[in-house]
């Protein structure tokens, strides 16, 4: 698989990587150690060398699964985790260096590691970006050998722009897909200028861009695609990229019509993201090993034509952009 540099971390990682929200059992499924191990080992068997997790995925079970993987393989696997979402309430005043330090210690213990390749603040409140002491903590942790790099996972483009003002921020994780294109307009050039790696999450808009959903599709009661459609539990943008579900189906139908009927729309949507050279990697999740293999088809696809790129852009500008601008995503 083709590799890309993860900004100023210097890590050479696979453009197709793996996100582990589903591995943590938060998509309407109970956590299964056996399934998690199968997903993770399939990813590495196929050449993936970058895995993204978080301490809140499965209340630490996802981190433990990633740790088992790393400690059982000989390959160099780069691990990114996140901290901060455990805070309750998740507000700026709860972000304190002592608490964040403990989160890092807990993640190291969960994964059985001495050093984290990348620790990311997990979508901190906007006010937290104005507190240098929070970002400075991670310089101390780096000197102590507990982390190699700091990154930030963000909800909004404006937060991404604020994050990269800190010199020690090496990566930004952000939502970017065919239905959520504003980061390419406002952020990518700034990240490239500062040599900040871009990790793309929610690349398939919570499954919408697989093209397999319909008006009659249902999700479990404990699946965020049921309970968070309007941001009831966490940021609205994390579910279907903040798009109204029915509108999303309509727009995805228009995108599907651009390609052959038998085309793998999910792979095309992932390839679309990798067409942007500023992107370091994309981290689709997988609920079973077969989904890892399906996602990896994107790496084998030829580049999308300029015509297809323009057509996807036009559909976004006509049907999506006006609504997203209200949210400043």
C-alpha cells in the first residue's frame, strides 16, 4: 500500500488506516474481544500500519485490543489514541493538566506500552484552545518519554485553525468526506504550510456513503445513528456528518448516479478523500474483518477523473453547503 508522511511526526503511514470506534462496541453492538482481534489483525495482515483509538471507545476495551495487537506483532504499528472525552461534564473547566496526565497514564496501562506514538485531545471545547497550559502539558509528557507527539481531534474548521497555532500540535483529526468538504476550503492549505498531518475521520458519513441505506433502514436503539441524529448525545456532526438523514439519502443517490451501477461507492468515497494530497490518512472503521477488506479496495482504485471530482463538488455546493455553513463545519 502507498504510504504518506504524517506531518512533522515523520511517521510514514499507510494512507488507508483503521479507526476503532466500532471495535469499541459503540455502534449498537456489545464489545467482543474475539471480533476486535480479528478486525485488527486483518488490518495489519493487509499492510495497514496506523490505528486510531480512544480511551472512551468501549470504556478502554478498544485500547486494550489495540495493545494486544501491537504487543503480539513484529511489524511497526503506529498507534494514536485520544483523551479528554471521559470528562463529565465535558466542559473547558474540567480540562486540567493533572487530569489529562492521568488519562495518558491510563492509556499507557490499557495498551501495555511505555510510550504513545500520538496522543490527541479528543474534541475539546472551543474555549480550551485558548489555554496554553493545556497544550504545554504535552511538552512535559514528551520529555518524560510518555508520548512522542501531540495531536488534536476537532469538530469545526475554526478549531483546527486554532489548534495548529500551537507548535507542538503535529496532527489534526477532522471530519471530511463528500458531504463535508469545508476543511479543504479553509484548513488544508494552512496544515500543509505548518507541516501538520491530517487524519480524516467519519469518511463514509456514518455509512451513508456506502450507498446501502434507504428510508426503511433502521439502527439499534443504542446506536448513535439512532440517538444522536440531532446532536442529543454529542456533536451532531459526528452522526451522518451533521446531514439530515433523508436529505443525505437523496444526495448520495445523486453521487451514486455518477458511477457505474456495480461500483463500490464506499471505496470510491474513500478514494475521493485520498485524492487530496494534504491528507495523511483516512481512518474508516470496521465492525467485522470483511469491512476492512472492502475499505481497502479504495487503495486499488485508479485516481478519480477531474470530471468526477468536479461533479461531486457541484452536488455538494448545491445540496449540502448552504446547510453546513449554518453550523460552520
